[in-house]
C-alpha cells in the first residue's frame, strides 16, 4: 500500500515500563512496531490509558522507551543527546490536546509562533511581526491576531495557533495528541480540513492520536489500533468496516454511529471494563472482553500477522 522508499520513521520493538507501588511494573507500551511515511497520516486509536500518547511522546523526545529503537531517516532518535537532540526537534513537532497548557499566557501570539524560529536562528527579532502574520494567514486566522494574547481567543483559534507554531520550523513530522477532542464538532471539522490542506501543501507526515474511529477514518491513510499497550491491528485508513478483523476493533466500531450514516444500526458497547495495566493477564490482553476467547488465548500472547498488504492483526483466530 505504501512505497517503502517513502518511509521516514520506523519504531522497532518499542517497550515502556514504569515502576509502580508494591514493586510492580506498569507496561505502557509492549513491543510496538509501527512505520510512518512521507506525506501520510498514521492514526493511533484506542481507549484512554492504552499507551498511545506514551508512544507518540517518544517521537518528540518527551520520554524514552525502556527498550527498542525509533529510526528517523535511518538514525535512532532515542539515543540522541545534547545539541544533536535539540537540532532534531526541528524535524518532529507536536500539537497538544490543550494548547493553552503549552502557551505562555503572558506572551502575545506573534511571540508564541516565532519563539521556535528565534531559538533556531531562522529569523531576526525584527521579522517577528511579518512572520507571525504569514503563519496566521496560513492557518486561516486574521493577521491582526498577532497582537492578541491566548486568553483572548476561542479554543479552536488557539488550536490553529498551535498548528501555526508547529509548522513554523517546516518539520517533516507533526504529532497531534487528541488535537480536536476538546473542540465542538463543527470546529473539529474545520481543524481537520486545515490539517489535511496543510499536509497536501507541505507534504507533512502526521501522527494523530485519537479515540474516535469515525473521525480518524475521514483523513488517516493508515490506522493502528492499540489496547493495553499492544498494537492489535494495523490497517488502511479508508473502509475500516471492510478491513476490521480484531474483536477489539470491531467493538470500537460497534460503539459509534454507523460510518455510512445508517441510523438503523444499533450502537453497542463493550460491557466489561479493561483490566488494570498493572494486572494484564497472560496471553491475549483482550481475552476477558472477547466472545471468541479460547484456551490458547489465555496462554499465548498473539503476534501481529499479515493478512494482506498493509493489513496486520494480532489475534489467534487469524494466526
């Protein structure tokens, strides 16, 4: 489905363990293997606490995996330190769920947008105003917003500023952590349209963290489904209902309105709760919530297997 020569980032056997009380260990990411391609969007989907944000934080060096490697342009970015790490931050930027938390409330919008450019000596202080206005226009905001403070703007407007700041350094990859979940549905739509247009214009790769399969299907080229730190399915972004095989992916689909707007479809939910990440059972992590669970599922951890090009699933029913 994707040309391997266009691959710009590859995570290999990435695992993250956190120490917990009682001499226990929380396994946030378990042997994660994912690829990102030039100009494409990878959607990482799953319930809250499944480890998707933990994984994406590795890409922007906000955390490091306990094991594994993440190669960007052939170089393991988990091993970077000092100035080499700082310089690499230009290549991979992040947009957070709540932009206000990543803004200095005492800084004007022009300063927020231009701060990374000044840090890397991309512009002179005298060029701040013109540069900020250029990027504001790029994200469909009035140029005079450069004189405003973050608290003088709506949530959707602040998210556009966060996107403007992220693209200012011309990165190859942008990570978006639930970047639309706090916004109204109508505002979500305009932000997604903005992201898609900027991606086409600048050929940016996007890693988009989301819990809404319906939303992510509308623009992701590839979708990875995560459950309790494990990637359980990787599939093409379009026609999810056609590709979805894993019981968890199907359960997520059953919990939302029909993607084809068939309102006769009954909305279903997974009745039981996910186990604590501190107490994941041996074998398949989804076993206690799966109608197809067998003895093998309780003993043997399923591995991702190829069903067809671009489609992998970790389930013993397909092994």
